[in-house]
């Protein structure tokens, strides 16, 4: 999966965040007021100053780790609380990013250092500012101790920016540099002095591109690619996930190789950081990989009312489905599609093989995320093949996604649907219902299994060969009509015959 690291380890901590909002209120107006904050951007020192108020509290905490990124709370400095009389009240630091006060206080002020992370691949997942651009994610800027207002109102946040700087977000714009925030844990803002924006409308959804820097392709070409992928995903799900969404495309804030990229999706915002290939064809091909995968997350898991550690599905199965979409759109050839399965099969032969997918998903940070998601990708391929076969090509994995959206939707721009249903239980139930049996789930998802790929693929006219230390999936010379018809649905072209066994 190239530089695609830590995509999808999002959301678990997000429900702990409260809405926040605009400006400072006077001390006499704290009680009963909407939570609010002002974020002042200081690009010359890669820092923001945050001031605001929320429900009075005695304990204040900041996010310290996200996915494999640790030490985030160390960036919070000069944390100060302000009492009703406008006087500063002592805040005792009890741990990095952990403060308490002797009595409940609502107003606060502090600074956050936002130098880019050391690992380039982390830069799509945390806040940073460098030179003339930055990404601001409220999840790691605002206190975790916040709670939503009792009246359930959205919050307001305001940015104070240097001259010539602008801010863009999927959040509801209320005025200049002012936004109504629905969920602070998933709010993402692009800031910078040279940002460009453009938009398209696809299937009723307004889609905004926010970018900076020079690319080998034009902004219109990136939007055209986005539109094709969104349309293809809509055909899978049967509906769009929101009325509007944003795509932030930035260069890395660190020096990286031209073929590297990192990405993440939060709510209705897709963020992609990418190196710069000099060829337009190569650059668009590189962009298509994160776009196809990350756009899928606008629906799964973001539009599902499901919770828990079911990354084995919403990451691993998504890798497979995104590859299928890319094949149908001509971004991948069928041989390349099969090669991606073969690579995933080789990568899965690790610790993940000794655990069920469900257990491996909960331990992904210790046994290796790549192996967990790679095994899930192979399992998704096997499920899709079996479902197509037993239904005589009348069903595919796409039907499962439509079923999930129909049965477990949390869609709607202002939806506050609590994600209380366990994702693994719900997905396993729907997987079994769609294929009409619990056998597949019991064998490949709930139980530890070392996949015998040659035996599993043989009934479908596919053959696994070993070339050196690598596996290769080829079309069997003795392929039958039923097998050929099934593989055609996956992108097999008789004219090229795909990879063949010899």
C-alpha cells in the first residue's frame, strides 16, 4: 500500500470531544452559552493561540496519541484558566496535556506548537503549520474534556489569520473565518496564503477541492478524477454520503520522495499529502490510489452508525473494493488487480495468520497494520468470488455495502446518530445474510486461518504461481465458460487474456 500508512485508525477517540466555537465571551455570559473558541494562527513560529470557553470543568485533557503517533499533548504550552472575575486561576499540570484546577472554570487560553511531525506519513493525521500553509484538526488542538452543550447546539469557531491567509473547511461557514462546527473531533481546516479552490457537483453533492503548490496536472484534472471516483462509489452505495464534502490536496511539509503519499478521511473531508512526480500521467495515476480508497471512507465507516474495532472491514475490505473500482474505471488493468491480491497474500503471512481477523484488528498496532489489512483484502476477494458464484453473478460485494448503508446509515449533514452498534457484529451479520450462510464468516473472519490461496482460487479459474519469493495469480489455461463469465465481471478481458499460467 505504498506510503498509505495509518489510514483508518481514526474515530475511536472522537466521540469524547465536544463542540467548540467562536471568540471569547465575557465572564458574566459563560453559563448557558454556546461553547466557543478563537484560534489565532502564527505561521512564522508554527504555532496557534487558542482562547475560548465551554462548560465549567476542573480537569482538562488533550489528546496524546493517535494511531501510532504519540506525544501530541506535549505540544500544549502556557495553559491558563480565567475565572468569572477575569482573573487567571492556577492550572496544575499533572501530566503532559493533563491539567486540573481547584474549582470549576469555563474560560481558557493556551498555545499549541504545530511544527510538522518527524514522520512524513503522519502529516495527514495531525495538525501542523509550515511556511505558507497548514492543516488544523480540532481533535488535537482542543481539550478532550469538553462536552456538547446540553441543548445539543452546534458550536462556533473563529480563526484569526495573518494578512492574505484564508481558511477552508467542510464545516458550515457562518461569516468570514467563522464556522459552525458539528463535531470537533472530525473537523479539519486548511489554512494558507496561496490556497486555490474549485468545485464540482456530482450526483447532488457539492465537492470542493482545496489545494496549494504546483502539480504536474491541472486542478480541473484532479477534479475530473474525483468526479469519476465519486460517481463510481455512488453506484456501489446507491446514494451520496452528504450534501457537500472537501478534498484537501497538499504537498508534504517535509522533504519526501516524489512517489510518496499519505491520506486520511474525517467525516466529509479527505486529506491527501503527496510527493511531486514530474509526469502528468504518473502523477494522476499516483493520485488515483488514495482518492479511490479515501473517497470510499466518506461512506464506510463515516456514514455508518457503527462503532468498535472493525478496521479489518472498513480498511481491509475497502482496499479490495477500491481496487475493484479502479479496475472498472480503467485506472488498473486486470493483471494489476490480480497482482495487488497476490502482494496482499504475501504480506499477510505474518502474525496476522495466527489470529482471527477480528482479534488481529484489535491488535493491529502491535502485530502490524499492513498484515491485518492485507489479509482482509484477500478475504474480501474470496468473499466476492463466492458471492458472485453462488448468485450466478447477480450479487457482488457491492450489494453488501448497499445493505450496510440501508440498515445502518448515519447519513445526513446534521446527523448526531450515536455510533453505539458494534461494527464487527453488524458487518458479520450482514456478510452472512448476503451470502446465505455463516460458514465463510466462521472460517475466514472469526477463526484463525492460514489461507490456502491456490486451493481457494482453483474453482474460479485462477491459479497461484510462485516466482522467487513472490506469489502471482494467473488465469488457468483450462478456464470454463462459467468461470470466464465471473472473471469478466471483475474486469477480465479475453482480448488480453490477463496473466496466464504457463
